[in-house]
């Protein structure tokens, strides 16, 4: 199954969570390895749409909030470094929404 490219990717999810240094569960250092930073957050959003959402999604959970899907992908960053990532998406009857991104530690590098 493929999720729609017009999925909701909240700006705040990128600018106030993924791309800023957090004391716990920080992802900004991981993403910075490939050149994704706060000042170019739009590039991360674009790459999620054009690279990640073109990969097949795997259903991992169904709850009262909707269906949760996982997409494994590789992001070629702005500096040519490639990151293996896992992304989580929530699908309801009316929307598909980006939840989070984490390093894919099980990827074949």
C-alpha cells in the first residue's frame, strides 16, 4: 500500500520537534548528518513527500485513533549523505498524518 503524497506534515513537527536539539529522544543530530537543519526544514518536508511517500507502507497497528503505518526509506540529504530512516504515519477515514521519524537501526548499510 502507498500513502498519499498530500499527507499532512505539520510544520511544527519538523521545526519544533525533529530539527531542534531535545534533551530526550533527539533526532536533530541524526538529521543534521545529512544537512537537514532548522533553516531548511522545507527540504525535509519535500523529501518526506517525494522520497518517503513513494515507498510502500506497512500496517503496524490499528487503534481507535486510526491505522498506524511504517515506511522504511533512505533520504539523500542536501549534502549527499544518505540516512536510513523509519517513518510513522497515522491514517484515519479522512486524513493521513506524519507522526515521526527515527533512524532505521536495522537497515542493511
